[in-house]
C-alpha cells in the first residue's frame, strides 16, 4: 500500500508553479501563462523503492488570493516554494511565504524545498544561485534550480521533498531513518 504525502506548491504569480507541477505529473510544459486559483492532483510514484501517493495542491500566487494561503498551508505536510531566477521580487515573496508557512503551521521547521525556477532563461537572471542556496540554507530547506520547460531538476525536487517528509514523520514517531549512503563515483586515473 502506498504512503500518502500532502504537498503544496507555493510561490509568487508567474514563478512557474503550475508549469513545475504539470511537468512532474504529465511530463508536459505549459506554453502560456494562465493564473491558477487552486488545482489538486494525485499521482502514484515510487521514490527510493517505496510506493507513494502524492496529493499535490497547485496554488495561486496572485496577491488577491493570499487569504486562501493559510488554508492551503494548513492542508499541507510538505512545501515546494518557487520563485523565478528572472525576478528578485519573487525571491522576496518566497521568503515571506516561507515565514508565513512556519507561522500557520506553528512550527520551527516544516519539510520544504526552495526552487529557483526558469534556469532556461539564464540570460535574464537577476537572482544568483548563491542567493537561492543561502535562503534555503537559512531555513533548513533543500534547494534546486529548475526549468519546467527543459525538465531540469523537476523529479529531483519532488523526491527530495518526499524524503524530507519521511524524515519528519520518522522523527515524530521517535525513530530516525538511516542516512542514505552516498553513491560512489568512479574516477579514471
């Protein structure tokens, strides 16, 4: 039987939340921007040899829907917080969303992956990789730069979040999961 995980995808408008979600669910890239209010999806996958049922909530990023954000956060167990590398304001909004997530969950930490999306637009970058890494590190989250268009780090993002949720569940149950052994790399000398 698959273990269920409740994931909420948050971020500012235009950060690519729906594009990330659709790429993960259907391996499809959305060409035009159509603001989301709220879409819910379910997908059964295998992550690290375990069957998982992902319940994914793709949310609105527009300010007029911010009243719904507390409801979305309460429903979630793990969070993907996206910004676009082409807009430094979206990174600031991601910081605010992450802080709001902790307030609503009344927790010091929740399973989170910070995503700097749209690396296919490198020539338009205004947010450095280092800024994203530092933000994620400061809140104890994993970090990926992604491209929904080019399918870069999309599956890795969701897998990392499921792993973080598993670890949080294990800690709450009073037992730690053994750390994964790093994969050995071969070197030709």
